[in-house]
């Protein structure tokens, strides 16, 4: 049963011939995840609310793989089925799904109302549920697939300034485990990546990604690695979870935080 240890090789990390959907894949961490998969050989299908300016396409196609971009609103009724169907139409299959699309609204607790709560939950959590459900329709018959949810340190911590963000990321961790339990028997692995603090447009919007800001310095001092993360720090973990090297890894969160959670 299984394979002999002598059969293991670096080819287990190859994604050549695989087809991957990455939501939010044309900017920020999503772009890094898409590029990591492309460098490992996967064809990339990105989906985002904001139009692609061509930068991501150039990065992906330079890896010698195919690229397709679809623009739309993840919360629109039926959109997730459209994404899954379009990817199969374009590439023939879906082997990898990365749920990375998300927004973050920061306000004091008494100012944080349903106006802020609803769009965050709908995009970040319900969107991941709907797309995972749509993609599972294709992965179950082929009895293989990798679903990777982009969680957060706030899957484990409180969400000062954004209760919806903490609730959503904790919910995404729960969704990861629930889907892993349901889909494991079909050869589908469902895992999450929990990034620590990285400099992106989202963290810049909170005022915490300015290296001269008090918040930035305080966070840096809390990280044993003594620095904020760079996007390339996440890319190896993504390739690992998307590849055959992690075929017995299911329902777990890979924390990539420079050691933030150990303090």
C-alpha cells in the first residue's frame, strides 16, 4: 500500500500540468501565491473584483504556463459556479483552489456595525465556502484536488479593530477542518495557510505597515525573526500544500509568521 520511500523525489513538489484557481490573485499575497504555483508548473486562473493591469499575466506567462483572468463580484449569486465552470472550460480540470480574496475594514468596536460586518463575512468567508462547494463538484469525481484557504494569525487571536476579520478568519479555519473531514475520502486535501504580518496594500491601509509607525515597530519586536514577512516567505508553503508532497496533510493550518505566535 502506498509507495516505497525510495520513490520519493523532488518531482513530488512539481505542479506541471495542474490547473489552479486563485481568488484575489492579481495583487498582494494572492499574486505571490499565484506566481509560486506558476513557478512550480501550474496553469493559473485568477479571479478578482479589480481589473488586472497585465502585471500578473506577464509574471505568470514568463514561467511558461497558461494564464486566464476573470473579473467579477464573488458575492454575486451563482458567481462561484461560473468561476468553476469557466476554469474547466478553459483548462479542462481544477486541481488546486486557493481562496485568498478578502477585504479588511478597521473601526473601533462601537463604530463597527452590520454595514462593515456583512461585506467582510460575505466576501472572505461565504465566498470561500461557495467557491469550495463549486470546485468540489469537479474534484470529487476525479478523486483528487487541493483546496487551500488563506487564514490568518487572527484565526487564533482576537481582532482588535475588526471583529469581523477575527470572526471570519476563525470561521475559515473551521471551514478548512470541516471540508477536510468531508472530502478526505475522495483524495482531496483541504488545508490553510496562516500568514503573520506582511507588508501589503491591506496592512498599509491599517497604518501598521509603515516602518516608522509605532504599531509596525511593536509588531516587529514581537516577532522572533525580528522582521515583517516578505511575500516570498509564503511561496514555498503554498507549493508544498498544493503538491503531491503533502498528500497526507489534511485539515491543518500552516502558520508562516516568523514565530509571532510563540511569544
